[in-house]
């Protein structure tokens, strides 16, 4: 598991480490610079020329420290200051050391004839759009042939929601510190981040209760949490799934859903669908049980199937006929078991909001962006700008689970 923070949460951890535990900012800065310098050295095919773009804050101070470490490895380094005024104390300290070592520091940039450009202009604290001279500088960097390495986050990307704040550095790689940020993993920021490196620079870990409030992503290490199958078990040991899917002459989604349920680990699958679909399901998926209806639903069969199952999926390929509407309404009102609400079941619910009172905490809505747009009457582009909070607020408001699907899935 990897925690994902917004700018405010990361600043809280940074300040707590420095002010509450007394770990000096310069100590954290040195460890950050070492991690960036290591990646920078790997990105240089030979001892090429390096340009470091430094803003007037502590991200810029990180950049100057990176320049010092590379300079001490006999790499040709030039530091460009984007501003000559209002430096932080840490930046002035780092600049003083760099000047004593004889590192080239410039305030006018004539060309970008470098092998590697390190972006240390803005960190995660950027709160305004980038404009004028800095915007032009970023455009020049993006048009150059140099490789680009970003310090913490590419300048111009919001750490909180991954939006582009006017313009942004398009990095080949980014080294971030302590924790991933939303801006690294969500789009459009993800497309600007390049290869992402996570460096432990010594932040004090928050309390477990505070960690539990952060968003997170799973990785390969979490696979060990999947329960192992027992040698003396059978198909009845791993649960039964009912898939309510397909409509007359439309069975592809039902087949795919049933196969997915079995593939995910359940022991038995049953599909409740129109009679015309039975032969196609049997021929392509003989492991599947099938119960059918014809021109009207057989609610006795359906109740028996619900009682048989441990969990239910409803929606794939149902269509929007009145027969399907009545089926979805029946399911919302009568099914107390865990139920995945997908596809056409989502669309039917969106047109029948009176069903909201029947939503239960074990209902799992799985909309893609367009379906979510129908659910909450918000344009998809607006949802994409704040996809995490959109999913979170839907789940809180409906008291259910929301799985919002896009290029990344938010749960």
C-alpha cells in the first residue's frame, strides 16, 4: 500500500517533522538532494551538461543542493535563478555554499543547450497559475531536446488535483519525497510526471489514525493479502455470485460478467437472463448455471436465485426496457446482500431517483465518467477535474461504495 497525499497534508507532515520533532529543514533537504542527484546521474549518458532551474523557495533550495552534489561528482552544472529576490533562508544558505564552491549561477538564460534540465522552480505549494516570463521559460524547456527531471513535482502541476496551472513542465522523470501526491497519479498531471521515483528523506510518520485518513493505492506487495485456497476445499467453499444481466438477444455482457466473477475467485456463478440467451451462455461458458425468464419476469425463480447467492451483480446488457426497469426496482427494494450496480442498472437508477432510499451500505456502484455524469447531473469534464472528491461525495451522500472508472479507478 502506498499513501497518496494532497499539498496540505504533505505540508503538515513536513512542518510536523521540522517544528515538532526538531529535524532541521536542511537535513531533509540534503537527503532529498541526494536522491535527486542519484537519479540525475543515471539519466546522464556521460558527463554531460546540466542546467538546474531554481525558484525562490525551498524547491529551488533543493535544486541548488542537487547542483552542488553533481558538481562534486565533476559534472558540468549551471544554476539558473528564476528570481533574484525574496529567497527563503534555506535557499540563501545553499546559494552561499554553491558560490564558495565556484558553481556557475546565472540570472539570464540565453539558450537551453544542455543534456539534462532539472526543474526546481515550484514544488507542491504552487497556488496560482504560471504566467508571463516563467510560462515562456517552461515552454522553452518543453520544446528543448534535453532530458528533464522534476524535483518533487513538475512545476505547474497541482499536487492536490493534478490540474495544469497555466502551463507545466513535461518531465521525463520525477523524484518525490515521502509520499506520492495526487498530482503524480491522476491525469493530466500523470502525463507530465514521467518515471516516478519515491524517496524516503526522513519525514516522521504520522499517527495510524492520521494515516487512515489519507487516500492510498495498492501495489504488488498487497497481493499477499489475497486469501490462499485450502487444499481440502471445493467450489462451494468460495461463494456464489448471481449475475442479473442480458436482455432478449443480448447476452455478451452477461457472459463476460459471469466469466469475470468466476475468474476473480468465486466458486459458482449463476446468470439470470432472458430465455433466448441460454444456449449462447451454455455453449461459451458451460461452468455457468442459468435461470431464465421469457416475456415477463419469473419472480419466484428470481427470489430462489437471490437466496442461493452470496452476492449479486445487476446491470450488464439489461437495456432500458420497462421489463428491465421493473427488474432493477425489484433488486433495489428486495436484495439485502452485497450488490454490484453496473451499466444499465446505473442508468435506470439515474432516471428513478426514488430508489435512493433503498440503497444499502453493501451496494457497490461502478459508473464510468458518463454514467456518473448522469447520476449527479454534472458534465464529465468537471468530474475529471475533481474525480477523487466526486467519488467520495457520491459514496458519502448515498451511503454506499462508489467505484468510479476512468483511466484510473477511484474507490
